[in-house]
C-alpha cells in the first residue's frame, strides 16, 4: 500500500491511498500521524487501520501533483515535534564518493583517512547478527519539520550557501507511540539536499553542510523494504537533462542493516518522546557533485524508484538569510 497526504483548494487535509491514476480518500482522517497512532492504539497494522476506516473515491493523482497540493507523506502539526536526521557512509560505494569530495592537498589526507576508517567499520560490523549491536554509523541532524519542502516545491537555498546539491536517498518515517517506543510506518523517496562545497572544505563542516532544506515523498510505502532497489537521479535545466545517473539502495547495496541504523538513532532517550515524528535519511552513494555538476537556481531535481510510485521532484530558489551580520539583539 502507498499513501499520500494532500490538501484541497480550501486547505482541508486528507490521507489517500494510491490506486493507479486515482486517489482513494481514507475516511475521517486528516494526517498519516493520526492514522498511525490510531492503529497503534488499536493494536493493528496501518493497512488494517485503513481498511477499518474505509475509503471513498477521490481526486486524480496527477492533478493533485501538478497543482502542488500533495504534502509530505508524514508530518506533525507542530514542526518542532518532527526531527529530521540521517546517516552517512552507509552504502557500498559511498566511501569513494565522499573521498572525491574530501580530496585535499597531497600532504593532507586527514579527511580521506577518517572517511575510509568509518566506512570500514560499517563493512566489518554494520550488519550484526539479530539481537547484537553493530558498528555505529555517521549521524547528522538536518533540522525540524520546518525545513521539509513539499513534493514539487522548490528548495529555498540561503544566499550564503556555496552549493545546492541533491542526495537521492530513502527515508524511514517513524512515530513514537504513547509508551515511548519507536514505530516505523514506512519508507519514502528522499532528497536530502546538502552543501557539498562546504563539506569538502573539511569533513568537520559536515554538520553545517546538512542544515539545509530537504524533501521526501510524494508517497509513503507501507511495509518492508525490498533488499535491492535501483532508481534514477537526474537534474533538468530548462528542457534539457543536465545530468542523470542510476543509484542503488536497499540492504543488498548497503554496509549497514536498517535495524542497525535504527538502533543507533533511537538508542537516545531524547528521541523517544510520545507522539513525535522522525524522518531519517539512510544515505546514498550517488551525487552529481562528485561528477563536477553544480546545480543552480531554476534547475529541477528528479528522483525516481519504480517501487515508490511517482518521482520526487523539487526545484531551487535562493533566499536571503533571516538574520543579518550583527542582527542578534542584546536584552
């Protein structure tokens, strides 16, 4: 089952089930979070909760997408209660991509050494036996729900940014139940979107480089993730395809298991607040930046995987930072 969240022209919110070109609207449901918490309280799965509520014929899916009425497939009414995070160096081949980004002068290979070391830890211990704790992955914070851009909309890039680069990834979507237990409700396509020039200056700038907008969706895939997934990431400039490359994901193409990545995120008690939403990006090995591409305002990113329905499409636009130099007041 694949779900979306969408809004009408009057701003009313709904959850829909994708069936071909049409949307079946889940009755009496305003959000995926509400649906998931109700399923947890009733002791049943998300699909069973949808079936219990029933659906009605809804709008044409393509029309919703073109009108910009499709929302991220999971959110929280208070953006501060949605945590967006991710893990890197998780995919086979990701170390070589990152090494390209971190190339330094011949006498300075610190970043290369640390990148390779962390990747090797994942190769050796990222897929532990059931019940065992595996190698800890690289982890980063992106922001709260306020940085999430709906499918089809443009990423707002601050004017101090040095790069606006896509990262085609899968995202795990989670809610924390009433007892503080994390529950994965599904997966979505994601564009984690980062400042790769800033990161290339020093891997210690990774934290800064990740504080950018992101997007995921348009659809939430319910259930387990196929082990081998192959998609396409492309950048369009005007009517031309500027860059295009295949990317692979799923556990067959990763050096960490999903269970290991999830454990090392949710082992922190502060991430287990009942009712909160978590969006966690699982990493990638494919970046246009590694091929010398520099995206610019007006370009369009397009990330597609057949198993996830419609592609995730986003543009780029530049915005001024909200605080100027010297703009912090003293009381």
